[in-house]
């Protein structure tokens, strides 16, 4: 019975940890003040450790027979309910999620995928570390924060007309200028980006984490050019800062803000609709009342609006925000992912007819640490089904 009791306690603790992570992921998906999010993170840390220790103490030492039918009558109903919930999550929820991740197939809309990884620190000959916070994290052993994956994808969009075949899009996301990662890192990335011509450049939010670094934008992003246009939206990390200064600076260097509205751009004379949303943190969704016959692309900082885009019959959604989780577990993948869907849309390509979504892992983060989820730059080439 001792070993059975120990096994059950481990199952309960596992379910408790999973529930705690699930709760934090979903809390962080809401547009809450930074102070409340910090409080939630602190409570998460305390509850995860304290709750696990309490489970071990109560069921392992104080009432070791409580899990045996007929011996748990003195335990409050709320505790019994939570224990049952933890068991259900551990024995049903976790295996179901693991199977879902295991059987997830690559969308047939991906015609081809190629990539190479460039270690920016090796290229520069030094670690590009500035004066910002969390510098110890950057120096952590095996940290992949400077190992940028340059991805090129050919994506087949069912409604893409032949005239738009070959449309190229440079997708950047989550730069997080906070001072910890030095400008030389970003400039080296941009240097490589500029080696290939693109039609559209899009940035899907989280440009700055400190207003002092807004003046980095011209030097870093200014050199990027496009034949059709350069567009951007902002994200949750931009919101606490001087939004007017960010938008004005982006305008001065030729980037067009597309948040909360739609704009027609032309490629080979064909009109393409480009829309943007900074919800749920800033502004409103673009007003999409009529379903257009034209190719429609949406920039959304969070991938949580994938199903909303599907209802609007948008062809392509480009997102960021989740950083691929930044740290992944072998055999499992993403753990922490600030989304209503947890790690379901952490990174990569997703298809739900008629909408295709690509989620970029971003170039940086407030906490500059990456394990199993390298920073990313993506070049998308749109193909017609014909």
C-alpha cells in the first residue's frame, strides 16, 4: 500500500503542477495590468511549490491512508474535489495533450520549408550583451538566445490567384528592445535579412520594453526595404510605453501602422487586403463586415484570434507573441505559453479551412533565454494552388 500511496501522490502532484501552469498561461492571455500579472506570477510560484508540498505532507505523512476508501472522511470536500481534479488532469488531460501534439500533422499547405541557423554571437566574435536587466540569463550555459533560425516557407493559399504567385513576405516579431540584447545583435540579423529582396515586410508586435530604446528603431529597422510596403502592429509589451512616440518613429522610417484597420496593397496590379489587430491590449479589431474575394492577410500579435480570422474567412494570419515557449521540454514541447489555448499555437504553421496561420517565435524577449526554441526570422513565399 505504501508504494501505491506514493504513486497516487505523485500523480496528484503532477496534476497540480499542470493545473497551475494552465492557469498562469490563460491569465497572461488577458489584458491585465502589469502589477496584477506580476502578482499572478508570484502566486503561481508559491502555489506550485507550496501546494505540492502540502499534498505530499497531508497525503504522505499526516493522513497517509486518506486515499484509501473509508479513511478520508475527515478531509474537507474542497480538498477532495481538488485532488480528484488533479488526478483527472494527470491521467486524462496530460496524456490527451501529449497525443494531440504527437499526432499533429504538417499542413499540406506547406509546399516547402528550408532553414539555416546563424549564431550571431559567433558571427560578431562576442556576446552582444547591453546594459539591460537579466544579463545572467543571457550567459546561461547552452542558451540559444543568439542562435537565430532563418526560415523560408512556401505556402499554398487556396484563394491565391496566379498573378500573386511568388509574393514574398518578410515576417519579424517580438524584438523586445530592453537593452539587455545589444543593438549589434539586431543589426547583424537585419544585415542578413537585407541580402534578399522581398515584396512585403510585416512586424507583428512587441517592439520595445523600455521607452528609452525607441530611438533604436530607425538604425535597426530603417535599412529593411520592400517593393510593396512595410507594415507593423504593436503588442502587449509596447502598451505600457509611449505609443505615440513608437508609432511616430515607425512612420518616420517608412513603416505603416495597420492596427484596427484594413488597407489595400497591390502586387502585380492585383489588390490584396492587409488588416491588423492589437487586441486584446490596444484598440479594436478591424471592421471586416463583408467577405472579400481578394486575398486577405491579417497581422495579429496573439494567435488567439485564429478562429476569429477563420470566421472572417481571412486567408493568412501572421502572429508572434508566444516565442515558441522560449523553453521547451524534450518529448513534450512548450510548457509556458501566454495564450487562452496554452501551447496549442506556440509556433509554426496551422490550418483550419479556409485560414492558414503562421506563428513566429520572435527575435528576443524580456527574459533573454532560449532552450529548444531559437529566435526566428521568417521569409514566406505565397503560392497559388494552380
